[in-house]
C-alpha cells in the first residue's frame, strides 16, 4: 500500500462529492487508481482545464500535461511554476472534499502547493528504520511553510501513536496490511487541522528525536 493507493481509498470513503488532484510530478497515476484510465483531455475555452468526472466527483492530474506515468523533467523552478499554473487553470465544480496526492519529497513544488491552496495535510508514516527521521524532516518542513497538519496516519499496520505524540499532532489511525488489495482508511473527518506553531513545539520534537536515537542526526541539522 503506497501513498497514491491511500489517496484513492480516502477519496472513495469520504462522504459526499469528492474532487481529486494528482500533483505527483514523478508518477501521476492516481486517476488510473480511480478507474478514469487515460481519458484526460478535457480543455475548456481559454486558459482553463476541466477536471474529468469519476464515480464520486472530478479528478485532475498532471498526467493531463505529461501523459499517464509521465515525468516533468524541467528544473525545480520550472516544475513549480507549471504546477501553480496548472492548479490555477482548473475549473472545478463544487465538492465537499478535495484529496490531493503529491510527490513524497520535501520539495519546492510541494512548498508552492501548500502556500497556494493551504490544504489540511495528512502525514503518512511508513514502517522501517528511517521512519522517525523522515517524519521529523516532514514535520519541520511543514512547520517552516506554515502548513495545517491534520495528523499522522500509520501505513501497513504501523501504530504511529508515539510518533504523533512526539510531533505534537493527532494520530489518525492505522491503514492495515491488505491481503486482498482492498485498502481501508480510518475515518479522519472528525479531526481538526492545526499549524505547528505552538510554544515549545521544537523542544517536544527534539525530545522525541533523542528518544529515537537521532542525536547525531540532530547535531548536523
């Protein structure tokens, strides 16, 4: 189960009408996970792009620009400008929710997205020896850009309660290991997002980092 699979499952499970946007410039395939296939050309007059209907609402993907599975190979500055222009060109119908899939990197493109849309961010925690370091990097990045964080979701059966507490955010639940390809995401609609700007947040995160044995990593940050 990966980030895109979780985004697709979340889009299917949220109530009401759901818009979906895939801004993963390395591998934009969320539309395929939603059953849209390759039907991605839907231009409107002028500089506007109409998202494509799917079963629960509409979907727009950078694959509209690159083709399915395509990669935007320009420099980071060019990719950022392209993504912002793409976001602004989309002509959405009203919806109850929007699910956005992004590239995993803590990138200039993601910073531009967060500043442009100010979405509520779900941090997906992966099991593994580098999980804690990745979570801290992500949290520091989100604090720097002033993002609103909904909480941490534990992927592949990972109980991320301790990580969420260490980062000062909500624990949203666990995405269990799927034996049959069916992914169930916990209900996250009752949680409220907040910015990571409360007094003492940095101290709390440093304490959790030390608890995870990351003293050496902290010393070079």
